[in-house]
C-alpha cells in the first residue's frame, strides 16, 4: 500500500513516515523544506520538493495511486500567521484544498488532517472537548479551523473519508523551537549549550504534552479505521512547566533556571479531553512525560555529540561574505579600468601617446560588461578626469561653464554611456527573462522526467517479478505483447486471444459501448462463441449490465444465473467505460478469487493498450479521414480491413465489404448519407481507385440481403465486394 505524507521531512511528519514504513507501506513525501530536513528520514522512500499548493502535485497523484494521504504540511508559527496572514492562508488553506481535490480526484481511500488545539482559543474550563465552541485568537488557529470545515465538506459532498486530529502540545526528537510544544526543545537546546533555562511566568502554567510517537501511532491507526470527523489527540493530563524542569533535572543536572515575565497571550491552563479518540479509535498514549523526556534527551545528546565532532572541520567562508564580494567586484573592476584609462589619458597629455580619447573606450567597455549602472559610473569618472585635464592645461574652473566644447564632450560621454548601458541592460534583461523561462521549463521537465523515471522503475521491477515468478503472471507478460498495437480494431481482436490464453476459457466476447452508455455492440469474439453471442445488447434489459455500468466495477456471476456470462469487466478510456469483456465456460475449479483477480489484471492491461490506441487515433484523426468527411483514407481503411480478415481467419468473425455503385462528385455528402445508417463498429472508406467502400462488422450472409435492401430504400445502391462469412 502507498501513503503520501505532506510535510514528511518535518518533526511530526518524519515520525509518521517511520511508522508507516515499519508497517510495510511505500512512503511518498511532499515537502518544500521550509522547516523540514531530509536527514530526518533514513529509509528508502520517494520524495518531491514542492509546496502543497503547487500545481505539479497533480502529476504525483496521477503517477501514484495513493491509498492514504496524511496532510501535515503547514505554516505552524503563530507569530508568522499574525505578521503575514497571507502566507499562512496559502499554505494552510490553499494547500489543504489542493490536497483534498487531488485525493478525491484520484480515489484516495483515507485523508488524515493535522489540526491544532489553537482552534479553541482561550478557554477557562478544563478539559476541553470536541463539542466545545471554537474561538481561535490567531490567523493560524483560524486557518486550522477552516481546514476542518473543508475536510468535513469534502466528506459530505464527495464521499472522501476524512479525519482530523486537534493536536495538543507535541514534543520529541527532531523538534525545533517552533510550534506549540517548542518549550521542551528550547529547554533541551539551552541545557546542552550550558545556558540557563528560561521560564516565562512562575512555572505554574500547564500544558497537555504528548510524545510524538503516540501521535504517529494514532495517525496510523486512523488510516486503517472507519472513523471520520474531528478528534482531540492528547494525553488528557495537565503538566506544569515546573514539572517539566524538575523531570529534566532528574535526567541531567540543571544548573540554572531563570524566571522571566509572562509572555503576552500565554494561557494559564491547557488540557484536551481525549475520551472520544480513546473510545472510537481504541487508542491511548503510551509514553508518560518522564518516558518522553528521556527519549528526547537521548536524541539531543546524540545531536550534541555529532556537532562537537563536526566542530573540528575547516571553517568555511560565510555565504553572505562571498555574496558581498560578488556585488563589489564590478565596482572594483570599474575603478581598476578607470585607473588604467587615467594613466593612458594623462600619458597622452604629456606626449607619450597619440590624441585618442581612451575615455570613450572605457565607458563603452564598462557598459558592455556590466550595463547601465557601471556605464554611468564610468561617465562620471570620465567627466571628472576630463575636468582635471582642463585644469591641468591652465583652464579656470569657472571658464569651463562657458566652454561649449566642454559641454559637448560631456554630452558625448553621457550619450555613449546611456545608449550602451541601456542597450546592454535591455539585452541582459531579455536574456535573463529567457533564462528564467528556460529554467522553469527545465525544472518542469526534470520534475516530469523524475515522475516518468519513477513509474518506469516500478514498471521494470514489476516486469522482473513477473518474469521471475513461476505462476501465470509470466504468461500474462508474454501473451500481452499481442496488445502492442495502435489500431483499436487490432487491440479488440488481440484481446480475444490474450484473454483465452491467460484465462484458459473457451468463450470470450468484447462489446463496445455507445456514447450514452445505453447499448453494447459486439466487436470481437472467440470462435467457440460463434453464433451464440448477441450482436447488440440493451443495457436496461440485463441486470448484470446495469450493475456493471452503474458501479464501473467487474461483475462476477456468483449465483451462476443462466444467460449471464461468468465474468464481465469494463474497459476504460478517459474515465468512461469504452468496452466490456465477457467470458464464459470457465471450469468450476477455476472459478476462484485468484482467477477473478487474474481477469481484472488482464482487463487493466487491455484498458492501457486501448488508451494508447485511442489516443493515437485522436492525434492522427486529420491524417486518417478525408478532410471534412467521415470517410477513411485508403491507408487507414486497409488497416482496419486487414484486421477484419485476420479475425475471420482466426475466430470466424463475419464481415461484409460493400461498394457503392454510383459515382459521387461530393464525397462529403455521400459519406454523411451512408455514415448516418451505420453502427459504431462499421466504417466507410476509399479504395485505391477512389471508390466508396463500406465495411460492416459482424454481418453474416443471412444479413446481407436485408442490409442491401435497407440501403436501397434510401436510394443508395451497394454491391458486395467481399464476404467474410
């Protein structure tokens, strides 16, 4: 079974992932790593670095059929929700709705949602039960309460099984200082840093601390239960901050405890009533506060030892310092280039070089290399150098204000700087925009390629298992090679052979379903079923067909009702039933659950093959038909005709090939007239000599005269070209 855990690299999420892995689940994780850490998970799993509101999540659900979704990804900081409520709602509301939509769309069996005791707000009566009114005092509490309403509505409207847990103060290994249970992780961090433990208030304030493994156990149990709705998840026990400090001191010496003023908004007491979850989920917390603190202490001790080992490593240059150097580099190079320019210019002035204005080259080069900002700086420096030259040549500073040559020269510098700088800036912006688009496309490609590779790996692994197994699955793999066709007619006829070979059954029939799902037309059958299969079936006249079409699931004739096939399976295309496979004549000893699953597996393989064929037909529709008509071009018509001939030779499935005797200048008109009288399984097409042909499926010699007369009544004269009868 597969479980998707959002926020799976976080504190609670990583423990939930551990639990599901130990129970044999394939674990998948979505996490944007805003607070989670990949090192929290050490076992083999599949991960996606994404936000839960990202549209790419659709690809993950499409590629993996999840049984359970545990939604833990959230913005968990109350202070952040107050300062940035938009960010809080994006993650906690929009992200949740995206996960609910995808879970409903892709048939997830159970959706588990992490809520919080923050939905209750400030309460004076303890313990707080699920029936107490919610009055959140922060945007975080509001978003969690809103999330509960969404989950409840998705259960009512769409039948998605949802269960939400209002966590009390969760603590344990891998926790940082964020979240409602952060006081314990803060105490542990300060303990190992040999800093005093700071208690806000007098320490008498109480909380309902629950160890993280107890939370993970409850979430796993819920995934395999029938419960839905909202539940408190807590120990149901009040524990003061002073008791926490005293318990820690029994594990490790606490040298200093400092008391500070009570923080604004802190509540004095908090404890949740957990009787509902105890009763309905048959769950109870295992860890006492002392047990949980010992486990948490052991984790922090191991982390501290790891940090001390790593402290001997070489000191790395801070990233901010490196980033600052990169920003200053253009200015440094500009000044260096100016120094060289000044030296050459002054050398010219004293006769070392010819009269070339090097400053123009300097301005142009700076503009080309760095754009507008550095080119303007080069202009200013060049003007300063030019002023210095004039003064050195005996000009007065005031006289320069009346010198038109001086202003003309400055205008040239400014013009060159602005034009080059602006052009390069525009070019760089365009390049950056294109690079950004390329990066987005590359990221999307990498993501989709990752999903594809994952599906490919799973497929190859399954194929190896099939080939290496001794049962009939090896036969499935080899036999279903026949289904590798891009023509639906070939797939239908190959399916008869595949099903007969795999199921060892004499009678197989395949029916296509019309668009309004009311009629079934026989399109292929085994030779054993010749003459015994109805050419068309009206759904409302057969109870087993009504059941199959309404449920969309395989039908098994467990009562062995006469006139009803032993098994029928739907074949899907684009979430609609496109065809139905029916088998009969299965021996009694093979009428087992194993063979029912084998038949379902075979039907799924046929669905996959037919999906590819239909997709190909849609993609090449303009190439298959004469433009503006329902008439197939000769190449496409010949392909279908060959499949009919093979079906006749192998399974004696009859067909008629007719030719219209009249010559038509307007093919569109002729094609529409004839197509309006045909069934979904019949075809019109052109011969190599541009003659109009009609191919009638499942039409025998007895039907030929009736068919020709029916067309004649409409003024259409046809003659038989070939009979597969």
